[in-house]
């Protein structure tokens, strides 16, 4: 494993454990047995570390919501939502990164830096295939009378907002491995139900 990947691994671990604001380059360096200037040789300081984590996030969700155009849209949507939540639960640093950007009212600043989640880049940025697949699922579901007419941006607003609220309030037990048995499945079912209430035609 190269040094940059080790730096990002440690940063992700520390962010998940302590939060974004507590990330210190010296803590990363100490954990890896290197000096802080070495980090700058692989990442452009803290912002470079954040950007590297966003790249990871992009890679993890880029292929989500697979759809062949023929299978049941409702089932594809449910399966996709489950996987989307699973990534956040298994990689809590990503949830913390998104929450930090929202808290500062900058609209996913680090995501925007990678062309993620930006309206004008919806079909040209790194998540373009993801958005197109979800749009195809929504359109097929609408054609079959399963879904009402839904804009893909609004789908992700509802899913993302519901997911972040569900995973962080009133506690963050799921994100930190202290949830009761079966809690993940219960939370996923609730998120799926809430989003489907928004999407369904009836």
C-alpha cells in the first residue's frame, strides 16, 4: 500500500473517531511513523486529505443503484437505498464530512470540489452514471404507474437528508458500532419506507 493510501486510511479512521474538526496532520504522521512534511508530499495539507476522501466516496457510490432497464424499478430503488446507507454506516467519516459542509452552509463544499452533487455537473461529473441510472429507475417506475414523476435531484435530497438524520439523531450508535442487533435493518427499512412514501404514485 502506498503512502498516500495509508495517509487517507488513517485520516478516515481519525475523522470517524473524532470528527472533522479534530483532524490533525501531526496525529496522522505519528500514527504512520512519518513526519508532517511527508504528508504534504502526498496530499495538499488538510484540504488535500479531504479531497482524497471525497475521491474515495465517489468511487464507492459511483456504481450504486445498478439497473438493467427491465427489472422491477421499486426493487431496484429499495436495493440501491440499502447499499447507499450501508456505505455510510461502514464509512462514518463520509457522513461526518457531509455534515461538516452542511453545518457551514457551504453546500457540500468538498463534494463540489470533485464535481459531485452540483446541478450543472449532474450529467458530466463523476457521478453522472449514477444519476442517469437512478433517473432511469424513476422514469421506468413512473411509466409503470409505481412512482409519481420525480426529479432525480429531489430524490437524492430526500434520500440524503433522511439518511443523515436517521444515522446521526438522536444518537450515532450505528455509525460507531454500538447499535443493538438488527438496528441497521430497522433503520434501512424506515429510510426506505419514508423515501418510498415520497416517490410512490398512490
